[in-house]
C-alpha cells in the first residue's frame, strides 16, 4: 500500500506556492537502526512506482532484504501532485528533490542515502540530488539520463508536445475530450526514439508476443500512454524540457560547477544505442564529475536498455555493476 506525504505551503521554483503539495511514495524492505541502508529510486517519464518496482527483489538489481528502497512519485505523474489532481502543473526537478528531501527527513529521519538509483528522468533527479545535497548522497547510479537536457533531446520533447496538442480536443489550454489522434501520434513518435533502429530491424517485438509492428505500436506504446492523463504527460514533458542541474538559486546557471560539486561515487550508464540520452552526451558529463565511472550498456534496446524488464542480458549487466557499487 502506497503512502502520501503532504507538504504545507510548498513554494515551486516557478514562483507559485501550493497550500498543499503531496508526494505519493512506496517503500520496500526494512530501514536498519542506523538508517544507513536507504536507497532512493525516483520515477521516470510517465511511470508510477508500480511500473518500475519490478527490479526490487532478492535476486534483482535492488535487494530489499539488504536495503530500504523508497520510490517517490515525481510531481506530474498522476499520483503525486499533478494537473489531474490539482490546479497547477509546472514542476521542476528542483521542486522534486527538495520535496523528497523533506519526505526523507520528516518521515524516516534519513540524513544520508546509500544510493540514488535513477533511469531516464529518474537519473535527472539523481544528478540534482548529488549537486544540491552532496553530503547526503554516497552513491549515484545514473542510467540513460543526463543532468541537463540537450538541444537535440528538446526537439524530441517538443515533437511529442506538438503531436499531443495538435489533436482537435485541445482548446489551447486544456483537452476537452480524449485526444485519440494525439495519443496515436504521440505513441509513434515515442516508439521511434525509445528503441534503436537495430531493435526494429531485428523485429524484437515478435518474441515479446506481438503479431506485427502495428500490433506492437498499438498494444504496447499507445496502450501505455492512454493510461495517463494527457495533461500530466504535458507537465512531465515540461519538467524534462527544463532539466538543468544548475538552474537553481545555488548554482545560478553554472553547469560545470554544479556537476563538479557532486561528491558521490557515480556510475554513468548510458545505452550505446540510446537516441536521446546519447552515450556521447553522457560521457561528456562523466568527464565533469569528480568521482565517476563510465559503463555503457551495450544493447540494441536503445533507451529501454536502462529499464530492462524484457532484456535479461541488460538486467544482468546493470545488476553486476550496482552490486559492485554498493559493495564499496
């Protein structure tokens, strides 16, 4: 059963103050007496905690028999404060991380994290944690994500937003009905970027149980995003677009200083075929981190290699490196 943490008079980075902001979270395992075994696992784009907790198991990437794992749902994902359940929808990772820190301190009295494990937008949050609270983070595993959204990635995100809001149900401010055409276009753009050209060339959707490429696009990609409120999808796109580890009062746009402030032992793990968090972009950031190791996931699954619930080889590779990281 998930739980809810309420923050009173929470000021967002955009300047708006929410009389109440809520983080819905789920925990796994047991917090030890000295509170030294806590792992934070933030959510990714479109995901809620139940979508990403598959890797938390005794033989999984994160072991709940040894660690206390907390998944906080990020603002905008439909569980925590989001456009679908509040009157506001502009959230930043600066907001997410400050709220998560308050959750950890007030509910669990956790002062330092053994690990922040994040994939995609979860990796973005992990980098923000490391820069904003360097003394509170011992280790970071950043899978298929960057600390600042690149221009090329921004074009992808703008195409998603344009596709969704081109639907006739969009009135310029809100959707007045289900954006059927918008969801269809959105899903196809997303599918073309999330897996590599080699994934489609080798038709890996057939072993997954789909009867054709169109069947895969409709039953996997469209079905996944149709479960989400389109206003929430737009809110999370904006958070992703605005991602910059230095865009806050502490670093005031000094990107290199922000990355240089991260003290945590950091695994930078892109996928070699990721089309929006490219290995080149991730390697460039790793060079700016004082204590980083660069371990690319050699996979044709593209961005999805970082969330490999359908790819045992990629899961084994990640699990091995996380085990080594945690043993140090």
